[in-house]
């Protein structure tokens, strides 16, 4: 169930209704926190597939890189355990700081990010 503000509401306990019984009151629902889904395009080094990657705006660049690596490394890209994956805008030369949050970068939804293996 979704309220007018867009929050997802989940029953706090299982409610069984008898025929003719009243519907549960709104107080029997609790608001569950949801992550702020933010779609970016993953262009992983040596991967020939661009992927739509849903991440959270509160993720750090290391967490975004880990999410992208999860879908590419070991599938179409060979693992490189001695390297770290860094993130930058498509066509940029500078990488985002590894501890910077996605919300702080100015990246827009559906923007393409490059994920590159670098020395630690």
C-alpha cells in the first residue's frame, strides 16, 4: 500500500478480517524506510555491455563501484584482486573521491559512469 507522500506502508502485524469486519485502521501500518533509488549507466572497463545500475544516493563511490563490479566482474570481465575499481564521469580524466557520496557528486539520473581498475 502506498500513501499520498509515496512512502510504502506495510502492516505491522498480520490482520485477519472476518466477513463484515471493518478494515484495519491506519495506525496498524508502519512506515518502512526505503532507499532513494538513483539510476546510472555502468560502463565497466573491458565490458562490452552498458548496464542500468540502480544505486542509492547515500552510497559512497566505493559502494557504487562494488555494485557495478557485482554485475560485470566474473561474468564478462576478468577479476583483478590486486586492483581497486574507481569511478568517474564518462569522458572525464579525474576520478571521484572514494568516500564521496553519490548525492554530493552532481551526477544526474541516467548519466553514464566509467568504472576503471586502478592501483590501490
